[in-house]
């Protein structure tokens, strides 16, 4: 078929539609395009050797309509070649693209053509929606890009143009496209992100059309051009194309544009692709492809700013850095992708100590320490997941010689990774494992293992009583826990208050104990532990791990509010001795309280109070008044006085 005989000069718009096996949808697509109210339009359909009834359906829609041409591409050259071939044949003033399974809303092309004629810009960008059976989704609402019409903008004015780099909701002047030398690369995936990045960075003017101009069909199945995201070939293609995009953006030399691009890459597009690939557990990946992927990631991360890398979440940062080092094996052993069931979902079982697994955990920790040196939390997570929890199940029934032989392992673990483990775990609960393991003490380690692996409890506060619904599993049921006490630890001062001995029979039990006076009346938060002592050795285990009724989010108990001030528990670092009264400043100055100082020493103009009273949160009866030693209050008032002195006369306003 040929275009209208009125001549090529009369063609206003060229629409390029690459197709491959889109038989069920092509009729709807072409009908929506041919219904556009553009005065003169050509529709160039390039078939990439479809094997279904796509071609027959195209011919049925075309009929005698001279606007549509069907072109057959060379065998299986891909979508990029089909698009490039369509551009070679285009003769319209404006150029637009559509995929064979999508829809174009009525009037969309007329709006874009009109907007470009009025503005004279190189390209126009309109809004779009994604739809599937029973749902329609907008991916642009947050960006506020399409809230109003705009013209003559550039990437410097509107860096958000780097988001949503699909081609189908954009229209171009054909002359701009050809002069810029834009072509689609022969890539397995994401062959439009480089051309679109080049277009928005090179355009001298861009028009924003605040209307939906395209409807993208989100369909399942391997035939869709955009459904190969998690295969290594697709992921590799995406990251290599993304590296080229990054170079184009960095070449603009505008920092805010570069930051916008890496925000999209690191926190959205790039992370989605990398996470999706890791979730496939591709243990048989081709080493050469993995090295190409690592090289692309190294190039991308080298162009990002340090501040943006530091803002990455833990899982994303670890994954990017490990894959950039070519360590897929380590990335797949991260807790996020290891495929292990949560410990709470694993049945209690009595395992033997697996020395090979422990050695592997230590090797993994050492590798992570070298590959991700700034990320110490991952060492603690490996320790909890692959050392502490397996040993908690195995130690209650382990032979004495098995426990003693672990001493060297714990010494190496503590020397290399003791600090991150201490920093990122509930140290009071895991410290006995390292300490007693180094000493080779089987008896207290069995108690630790029995507490950690088998004792769970629901804890609640009922007035001045503590209600504990405990469940002790069968692991280590022969371990004697009869001397286990409750231990309350103040999270601020570190003060410890011992509670009564707690009976922990195998099975379920409910115990009600009176809260110690210091806990019932003192300001929280407190944490609750089980404490066992065997001779000179002691074991502490956190009893309640979730935020429970009567407990603050950080795990401490909130005592019942009291109407009168109460004193914090005394610790070695606290003192209640009064401070010397400061010298008041002269009265009658008409200014807010200030300080006079000699050699930088501030002198307060009023005696510092010894109470800090919180404002009433809900009702007057719930106000907290906490007595704090004067020595702890004085530095606060000194700091306030220094601020008043710097403010000068403004302090009294």
C-alpha cells in the first residue's frame, strides 16, 4: 500500500508501529491510531516476522485505507531494527511511535501536533496510563510533570523529564530526530532509554501536554517486549544501556540534572532490575555475562555521587556493591535473597553442630567485610542468621567436646567482627555465646541455647503486675532452667533490677509477678530479660522481642504515670548532690535572662530547676514529672544561656 497521492509534503504525522506476535491486540491498536483526527497521517507497521495471525489481522484492519503500510523486516532482527526501519521510511513533519498491543486515546495525536505547531519545540511529552484487566495505574502522578501545559522547557528547567523514558508518549519533529542522529540500539532489552535520554538532553525546547496521550497494556507472557526483565540477558542489556544514559546525562554538566538521573536509577529503575534478577537465584549464570554486568555497574556507580550512594537502603547498597565486584555468589547469600524461611517459621529441632556451616559463615563475614567495608550491619545479620540461631538449636544437646572445639572459631569471630556484632545486635542476649564459646563452657552454653531456641513469651502489664504467658519448646528439655530469674534493665541508665525466679516448664504456663517498686513507679523504658547464673558464669536472654502492651516501641516498659515526681534509679554515674547556685544577673535590664561570663564560663541568671516537666499529652492526669539530678540539668541551661547571649536583644522579643 502507499500513502495518499496528495504527495509526501502533505503528510503531517508519521506513526511507526513495530509488531511481533500481537494478533489478539493489533486490531484494537490500529483502529485507535486510524481514528485520530490528524489531517494527513501515515501509519508504518513493521512486522518482525510474526508467527501468529498478526499480519492477517493488520490487512483486515487496513482494507482500502491508503494511510497504512505494512513492511516486513528481515528475519528476527528485533524491535530496535523495526523502529529504525520505520523511521527510514517516514516522511511526515512529526514522528511518533506506538507498540502493537497498546491503545492511543482519541484526540491524543491532534493535541500533540497542535502543541508542537504553537510552540515550535523539538518534541512534546504527554501523560500516559498503564492498564491491565480490572486496573488502571498512573506512574506520573507523583512527579507533577503534567499538571499544566508548558513549552520551551529543557532538561535543565525540568529534570523530571528523565523519568518515564519510554518512547510511546512522546512526539518529535522528524527533522530534529534525523539531525540529532537518534537511532535505536540492537539491545535485548530497554532499547528506547538511550534514544529518549539523548532526545531530552539534546532538545532545545520541549512541550508538556497535560493530557493522557497513550494507554500502555501491561500484559503477562514471555512474548511481550517488556517482560524479560529478570533474565540475565535482559538485565545485562538494561544496565549497559543505562551506562550510556548516565554518560549522556553527566555530559550536561548540570549537577541537579545528574542527581535527578541517579535518583531514578538507584532508587527506582536500576534497583528494580537488580532485585528482580537476584530473586531468580540464577546460580548457573554465564561468568562472562556476569563480568560484563559487573563492569556496567562499576561504571554507573563511579558516576554517582557519594551522598546518593549513602542514601541507598541496606539491601540495595549491599547488592549494588557486591554485583559491581562480580560476586553474585555473595549477593545470593544475603539474608534478603538467601531464600531461607524466617526463623519463627522453622520448626524447633535438635541439630548437631555443623562446623562446615560455621566456617562458611565466618568466610562469608570476612568476604562481606572486604567487599562492603562501610556496612557493618550485614556482619551482625550473618552472625544472627547463620551462627547464633543454628547454635541455639544445637547446643542444648551437644557433647562437651563439641562445644570445647568451638573455642577457636569464636576467638576468630570475636577478633574480626566483635564490634559490628555488638553494635547491631541485642548485645546482652548474644554476648554469652561469644564469651562462653571462647572459654569453652558447655553447661552455661546449653542454658543459653535452651533459652534462645525454645522459650517464647507474651508479656503484658496489668497495673502493678507483670503477666507472662510463656511457652517452652522441646529443644533442650533436659536443660535445667529452674534458677532462671527475671531481670529488668533500664535502657537509659543501665540500672538493673532483679525480679523473682520464673518457673519455665516444658509447654505453656502463665505466671503473674509483682513488678519491683523501681520498675512500677520509675520512669521507663525498661527491657525484660531472663537471667541465669551458673557459678561464675551468667546468661541473659531478651524475653519480649516485640512492642507489647504496656511497652514502648523500643522495647522498654512504660510504668503507670504517677501524680508526684519520682527519682531515677541511682547509678554509678549519677549524683544528686546539689550544684552551687549561680550568680543572678542584674535585674531591671528589660531583657530576657542572659549570662555573664568570665573566660568563656557561663553564669546563669537564675537557679536551674531540678525538675523537667513534660507538657500535658492528653489529660492533666497523664503529665509526667521526672526528677533529674541538678548536675544533669545544669548543662542544658548553660546551653540555653549561650544561645540567649548570641541572640542579644532579640532574645527578649
